[in-house]
């Protein structure tokens, strides 16, 4: 068939994805003859679109699953989406608003119908985009965290926790998102350093012509103050304890109390206590039996309890309070300061309010034990392991989890209320009635009203991967026994608390075992200014456009080239361009080999090249396997990249290719084809499309002979001596090319090479290859340095190229000295970095290893340059 001159990803990617799907290569069934290799996807939001974090995370998962499939394992990658309660409900409410409909106009069922319409319209977009990337998920197993299995599981787990005494309902201080009008967990609050102001406000002392002054960043909450607190040992204010002061604007008398909680050094040493709007103030209020005045509505406007500014948003109310305090001459001064303010993780522009609210909580202390123990003892392995400390710190200080959300999109809490404060928890209303009737036999179904709230989205997704194998309804099923626990979880470190820790807790609690054996943490994708990518900053590239511009393989390579485990990836579109160039390099190598004419009568003269690449391939494959074992996926790609681009395409093919217009011998041709197929195998997990295309383009293959299911190559023996000799020969070739460039000598001009060596034979078998590639008329061993020659030194051996024109020795010395000075400076900078204990102890192992290699290479180059200078 005719091979196109240029590689066109658009012409082949859709074709091969359809072929793989049509042949069922992605689908998995339990197979007792195979080892299972299972991954559950971190479910993207059902209404989301593909962003750079998804691209990185899912590329890594696909690399792992494709390699496992080729290794003969029963590879099962389960895709799905998260119902994302807060984000999805916000989108549905916004769509309804544009139609002139408010949520309050609808019944719960009517609203859910609109929500499912939204989900059906937008829910599959991101999964289709993942297919463009090449994700080889088992699409027959697609899950949704509000699917029937999860709905049943959520109800069972809620009831289980309640019956065990691990779940309770209480009025407690929570984080409140005024935009979504729902509570949030601590992990859903993002703290940002912001420019604020500290306002010094005077409170008149009752029956005295004097004031006390407090300092606050939130003057609007003055309206909810119920005490002023001082430290009991603060001599400045001891005389005030027991007296009363007047709250500005509302003229409410409140007591002055003493508590050791007060920081005498902050502000004035007097602390305003607003129990309804600060967690610490609430604790003090409980301790001192203070009144609780909630001055904010759910949408963060001021409530009637505030007495002033009712219905006005908190931000506007703050400005009005400041103006009124000035008019009352009760604002003493204002200072600028920076402080941390909590924002909603789901509504990034919304400041979270501390709020007293009646919510359902999970007592995490009671169920955290196995999850902590089995990560610390490495039964569950973290890659990189540095995240164990972060994980341990969170679990050792874990807080109760508020799981109720004031939304309609989600699993409704299976709690039913009746009469005056009666409550029962059950999976169904009928079961709830039977329980309630033990207390009151006269109750009917009509007397029960279900809790309006839904559970936190993470309360559904923490049950993965038990739910995807129906582990709650059928815990003894074949699938549960075969696939569970899963092999590896690939996820961003930023959800280590939201999801990873909670899944481990849930796995041990309800399946009696870990949910996965290994966790690979990816870094965050950032721009070159180290900013997190976001729509608001406009720094997040269009993922599909990248695929369109560079091909899926090119983008996959670009994402992985700088994606060391656990470290942030500084995304540069040039990396995708590099990936596309790599595709083109492979394609051109294929065209070269495919275009060779074969002469069966020719004897092979390429044994050295063939033996060298065989050893090089085996050494690289062993290195790749080691990287995979340690989940250094980026390093595995880099080793593959160097093997393919440098060793195979640029060096081996150059060594064996026949002269232009001449045929190649059959033995070399066949072994080269064999090597190419081996190269395609290790390329496939990283670059599935181009590798499958070339695999089939080489020859007509049977239907079952697809690269996606071909056997992963086995590591063979490598000959260190031939690799060492080749390195020397290739360095000679490189130096000769440099000399040609310096002297502007055409590659077509034959040159002579003279060698003065201390140890003959170090590269003897490569002499024909050096001669061929460097276009040398001959190679001669000499005992004296030629009078007029350019040259270089490698490991003490001197190499000379005689020139007709006289060499300017001083100019050569100047050039070498400049290169030596630069290399010495580079060596010093790396040495300084490695002498920094903080860097060596905290940087990833591979980063430190790379720096040490840089220093060793620079040291070797310095010696070579010094030898060259001495030889002039």
C-alpha cells in the first residue's frame, strides 16, 4: 500500500479507536487463568469538560492499563462520572433562572426532572472527550455516582453508620456556602491570604463615662455580639469583668467575661464574642452560657435578628456599619493587615460563613483506625511515599464529617421524622415506619416526612470501588471476589482527604479489605508562572484543540514528559509540539525501513550494529520496567523516547541503512523489522494510535493480531562491553560532526582520522561504523600528533583530523577555554544544589539522581576539555 509522506493523526485516531471498540479489546470479564489488573477512574464531574488535570491523570491510567493488557493480565479500567451535587445544582438553577423559573417554584421531583435533563444533555461530554485521548476504558462498565448501585449503597451505609453509633445529628458550627446555601466539610474550604482591615471599635461601659475597644475584621458581626471577653490575668481589664458594655448601633447590653482563650497580644486584648458566627466564639459561648444571635440568612444577607440593615448583603452591610460607626464616633482607627479567609471549593468567589446548623455528622474517630494503620505499614503503598506524612497528619487529627447538604440533587438522606422530635433511620420509608411504630403503633406512612437534605457527594464516591462490583448487594459475587481490591488508584494529591482517605476507610469498614493496593499521586498542572490553571485566569488550554493540533499521541507524550510523580507539572504547549515531532520521527523511520529494497543474495555486514541495538534495547527495557515498578511513568517515557529517537532512529538505522539507491541484505532487513516491532510494543502504552497504525502497515495481519493485545516484550541479556564500546564510537562520531560544523566542512567531504591511543581496541569492532557514518576515507593509528590538525580528546585518547589549511591554535584554545569555563560554572551550580541538605532530603529521589548525573557528566566533560587544552 502507499505510505503517506506525512503522518496525519486525524486520519488514523478515530479509525483505530473504533476498531478497538468493535473488537471488544477494552472489555473485561473475570478470568481465573489471568491476574486481574483493575483501575477505577477518579470520576470527573458529570457536567464537566476535559481539562489539563484530566488529560494528565487519564493518560497515566491508560498507559498503565495498556501495559497490563499487553502483559497478559485481565485489564479492567472502569469509567464513570460524579454527580457533583453543588456544581450541578448550581448549573440547573442558573438554567431555570434564565427561563424565568426559580427552584422555589418547583417540587423536588419537578426539579430533579430538570436536573436529569441537564445530566442527559451534558453528562457524556467528558467521557467522549476521554475517548479522543485514547482512553481504553471498559465502557460497558460505566458508572454514575447517583446510579442505582450507589443509591442503594448510600442508604445501606447511612443506616449502618447510624445503627453502629457512628452517625449522629446535632446543632453544631459548620462551614456555610451562601451561594449554594449548603454546609461544607472542612476539606471543601480553601483558605486564601487576602488584604483585609482591622477595625478598632469602642463599646461604651454601662454606668461609666468610658469605653473598651475591640479589634475586628468583621464589623458587621458586631450586631450579633453577646459578650466581650478578656484574659483573666490581664491587669488592664480585670476591673471590667462582671460589668456590662453596650453594643454599638443596637444598644444591647452584654457582659464582660474572662477566659484564658483570649490572646492578650492581639488587637487590644479585648475580644468580641459572636457565638453564632465564629467556631471559637461558639465554644466560649457554650462555656459561659451566652445568648446565640444569628444575624445572617442562608444567602448571607442580614436577618431580622440583626435589627439593622435587614436584607442587605454582608459585604454591603460591612460598609454601612463602618460608616455608621464613624458617625457615632465609635470607630477609633483602621489598620491594614493580611489574613486567611475561607472560600468555597465549589464556588471559589464565595467567602464561607461559620454558621450554627442542625446537620448529620459521621464520627470519623470511630472508623479511621484501619485506614491509618494500613497506609503507615505500607499494606497500601503510596507513590511517592512522601504523601504518607500528609495522610497520617490528617487522619490523626481527623474531625467529624458533616455529610448533609441542603440540596435536592443527590441521594436524599434516609431519615424520617414524625411527631414531636421523633426520628428513625432506615433504607426505605416502609422499614422506617416499622421501626417508628415500636414507639407509636398508631403511626402511618403519611405521618413520616423524609429529611429534605441530601448526602455530601463524597459520601457517595467514597464507596467506590466496592459499589462498581456490586459489593453491597452481592458481596460474594464473582466480580467482587475477582476484581476487588483494585490494583492501583491514580489521582491528584489534592483530593487525598476528600476521596483517597475516605475510600480506604470505607473499604475496610464495608468490604473488610483495602480498596486498592497502590496509590499513584499525580502533581497539579500549572502554567509556566506556576499558577493553577483556571478559566478565570485564561491560562488553561482547550484540551480538544491540543489534540486537534498535535494529535492524541503528541499530547500524551507532551503531558508525560514533565509529569514526575507527585510534583506539579509546568505545562508548556511546546511539549505537545515535541510529542508531535516524536510522532513524525517514528513515522519517517517507518517510511525509511518500509522503502528498503531487499536482496536475498547479499551477505550481512551489520552484525555489530545488530548486536549493539539488541543489547541497548534490553538495557532500556530493564530500565523501563524498573521505572514502572516505582511508578515513574515520566521516566519510563523518557527512557523509551531516548531509545526510539536517539538509539533506534538516529543511530541504529543510520548504521545499517544501505547506500542511496542500493538494496539491503535480507538478514539485516528482517532483524530491523523485528526491532521495529519490539519498539512499537514499548511505545504502545504511551502512543497507542501511531504504534497500532505502523504495526498493521508493516504487513497484513490477522484480525486477532492487534498491537493492543500483543505480548509485552520480555527483558533479555545485555552486553555491557558492547554498550561501552558503542558509547565511545558514538562520541567520536559526535565530535567529528562538531568539527565539521566548526570548520564548515560538508558531510560529503571524506576526512581522515588519526588516533593516538593509550589503550588500543576500545572500539575496534565499531571502526567500520564510525568510518561509514562520519564519511572517513580511513582511520590510522599514530604515535605523534600531526602538525596541522583539528582534534579532540576522549578518555585520554587523542583524535586528529588533518586539515590542508593551518589550524589557528590560539583560537582553538580560546574556544575550548570558554567551553571549559561555562562547564565549570554549571558544575559548581549543581554541586551547590547537592550540598543543600534540605534539597537532597526533600526533593524526589529521581530529581536528586538526575542532579547527581548532571554533576558527573559535567565533571567528565571538564576532564576531557582540560585534556584537549593540554594537547594543543
